[in-house]
């Protein structure tokens, strides 16, 4: 059984203003996807409002630690097939 904590509060909002008011994708349910930055190849990201959090850039900036860093490192090390 998982423990529900303050991160599950439906009143929580993102710091990204364009993410407010999306009942399908509240801050607790953000969609993962693949995007291509200008001049770059496909990479993983998380859509939040009208922005994308670049997982590779976040990893390289040291934003992930512990289990999150280990989980992020594996797919980021794989060559793109697209």
C-alpha cells in the first residue's frame, strides 16, 4: 500500500503558469514524450503547460540524485533510434 502525502493534494499548482487548469494533466500527472530541440536530435522530456522539461539537460545539470539519477542515466546513455 502506498502512502499519500502532500504531493497528491489536488490544490497544488505548478510554477509554470500555462500548466494551470489542465484537469487531465495536473502537476501529479505530467506526460512524458519525445521532442527535438532546435538543432538537436530526439530526446525525452516532460510536458508541463506549454513548456517541456528536457530530461537530459536536467540530468546533466545535476538535478537528479539517488534513485532518480540512476533511473535517468540508463535511457539517456542509449543511442537514439530516430
